[in-house]
C-alpha cells in the first residue's frame, strides 16, 4: 500500500508540475503574440499571431478527446496508478488543441512540442507503473 501511495504522490507531482509549466508557457506565449507591434514583425510580416480558427480538424479532435476524457473520469478509480499518466497524455492533446485553435503560424509548434513531452512523460510513467504491476501479477500466478 505504501508503494501505491508513493506512486500516486509522484504521479500527482508530475501532473501538477507539467500543468503549471503548460499554463505559464501558454499565457506567456499568448501575451507575447497579443502585444507584438509592427516593428516586431520584420519584413515578412506576422509569421505567428494570435487568431481564432475552427475547422474540421478541431471538431474531430474534440469529438475524440471528450469521450476519452469522460471515459477516464468514469474509470478513474479502476485504473488506479495508471489514471494520472493517461490524464497527462490527454492534457497534452488539449494543450495541442489550444495552440491549434488560438494561434496561427510557427508558434503552433509549441503545442506539438507540449504534446510530445506529455506523451513521452505519460508513456514513461505508464511503463514505470506497468512493470511492477505485471511482475507482481506474474509472481502471484506462480504462487497460486
């Protein structure tokens, strides 16, 4: 039980840290985009800017993400230590959707980078928790 408590605390620490970093980075980026002047653009004009866009890609992503989020909320207790890493990955997709929806240009790469980081950290946490889970289950099967 102590291991599960430590794993859960570690998961929540990582989730909170990534969430805080993501919110701060998104706010700083949006403030920078919204406060740019003509002098900041240069000769090429605004390569990146804050602008609302909604299309079929956005609709498709939200149609996929909302049921997955509802499923995760419903099965949160059953998934136990695996729920927070899955929430990290879902949060990465929402971060990507935010940048995809509210920005235009190269700054959208920040959303893709956030998604990649969330997927890598979420996958590592899933692997970190799955290996002891699988070995414990395997040893119990041998004993029983």
